[in-house]
C-alpha cells in the first residue's frame, strides 16, 4: 500500500488513527501491530510471514544473548548470518548467479524470487536491535509482540527511516497523542506528500523518458536535464516518504529522527553524508565502520574500512554493479577530500558547486541501466552536442513552462530558504498562513493524484 494512494489516504489512515484514539491505551500497540501487518500484507500477502518469522528468530536469539552466556558471540554471528541470508536469498541471489555466469560462462538458472518490499529497511532495523542488545546499549524486549510492533509499525516499515530500538523503546511502552502533535504530524505528512506527488512524480516522468532514449540520442542538453530531473526525483521521493513517516509517527505519539537535512547545500561529500539518508549512514557508521576499527588503526586500515562501508552502502541499494560503483565513487571522493583535496580551504560557493556536481554525476551512475549508459551520459555532460530528432521531440513534449517552473520550485525547495523565512518571521499570522498554505498543497496533491496514475516510490525496491 502506497502512502499517496486513495485507499491509504481516505480509508486506511483515517480509520486507524480514529480507532486508535478511541480504544484504551493498553490495546494501542496490539491494534497498530495488527493494522501494520495488514498494511504490509496488502502488497506482500505471502512475505508478511517472512517478516514475522524474521522478527521471531531475532527475538529468540536476543533473549539468549541477554543471558550473558559464553555463547553470546556465536549467537550474534548466527543472527547476522540469518538476517544477511534472508537479504542475500531474495535480493542478491540472482545478481550473484548472473555475475558468476558472466565470469565463468556457466548456464546456472536464476531463482527469479520476487523482492519483498522494504526488506533492506526492516532487516537492518531488526539487526540494529540485536546489536544494541549485544552491546548492552538497550534492554532486551521480552514481549515478542512489542518487538514485532517496533519492526512492523507501518509509517517506517517499507522505506524507512531506519529507527533504532533504543530511540523509541520508551515510546512503545508509553506515549501520548495530542492535538498539537496531530496537527504538526498532519502538516509534515502533507509537506512530504507534496514533495512526492507534485515534484518527484513530475521529475520522474522527465527522467524516465530521457533515460529511456537510445544512447545515440543523448546530447549535452538531454544529459543535463535528465540528470537534474533524477537528482530532484530521488530527493523528493525519498525525503517526501520520510516526511510522511515522521508526520504519521507524531500523529500516533512517536518521535522519529530526521532522515534528511537539505543535502544539496552540502559543502563537501562528507557533509553530504551527514545530511543524506541520515539513518542509513548512521547505521553503517555505528554497526560496521566503528566495529571494524574506524580510523583508530592507522591510515591504511581506515581507507579499507571506508571503502568497505561504501561498497556495502552501494550494494544495499540494489543488486546491480551500477549501485556498487556508485557507492565506491562516493567512498573515493571522501578519501580524496581527507587526503589532498582540502575542500575546507575553498570558498563556500565553490565547495557547494563542487559537491553538487559530484552528487549529480553519482546519481547518473545510480540511475543508469548499466555502466555503458552511465558513461555515455557522463560524457554527454561535458561534450557540446545537439540532440537527435527523437530526443528533440521528447524535449519539446517534456519541457513546458510548467515543468520549467517545477525545476525552479524544486531548486528552492531543496534549500532551507523557506524554513529560514518561517523561523525569522514567527507570529500568529505566519502560523495561520503556513497551515493555510499546507491546505492548498493538500488540495493540489489530491487533484494531482486524481489526474495522474504514475505514482512510483523509488525506495520501495530497497
């Protein structure tokens, strides 16, 4: 079920929210757990049992870990093997088979297993709980259904943010739903939906059609428009989903940490990763980079650790070598910044232009169907050329005054300009105007959804 679908907006969310208000608080977790499972089963009727099984196995293993036995480390390793095994089977098995077949010219058949929605998110969330129990940073949850609720709570279930158990453990046991939290949550939800429906969907049409052109049709104009369209699409798609998840969390009494902090104004690639998909970068830092030794074991080990983390960050996003190359690409730029680029000495404006260009080229690799297409697009970005007849026809259809206006709006919305204005002009009038503007956005989203059927969520495949 998609957050921006009519079924969710007009039926699922209102019913779940209103009934949750009316029932006794002691039944709230069970009620929300039941409807979270329905939410997931709506799109994955069979794989919901895989998620329940995963939660149960990790629940049992963490109970053993909490007993302080000499087997704690072996049990932890067993949990890691189990969790990564699930992801490996459903997400990477065919990728490994294809790579093996291509390398050794073997005819091994593919498994062709459907990818469970959000498997990387709920598995990483489960693993964070296991690690925290092992490291004694959180108490073990002895109620299986409370743990299952933490893993399956529908706002953050299928596309994040990755919520650490110790951040909401107390909220699972006790929380309050207030009018203020509900109004703030609804406003955040609408803003997120606006990002998704009004901006990301429009950018997706442009990016998809231009990236679908034959390689011979890719010119400088096509490459730059397609690259910026995807740059805005992926940001507003994912940050919009995170906004909706955070907003709904507030409506039900939960506080989820921010997942994006205007990453396109970053002044270095290190700064970018402090702002982009914060819950994922924090996960890799806490549960992989630091345990591997971080930068505490010499420069060579630090380089190895950083490259490993970004190799796995790329692989986490999908079973394709383009994702792996994208991750390594980011890791290499981070290493160059730490060694010889010295970007902190550059003027701020130059640093931001440099960072945005690196991000832009990286997302071309991320979006491309294969590395050949990525290289053609990157070459076109720096080569003066005219679009072919087919590309010119597409540009004439796609680039209208409306879409040009959306590019401008997207650029503005990617910065904290509006937020800064609101903070500097706080008053009762501006507050009313803000909620009035939110209502206008809500109506615009509903009209857009009624008029369009193209409504993908990029991060559902992760």
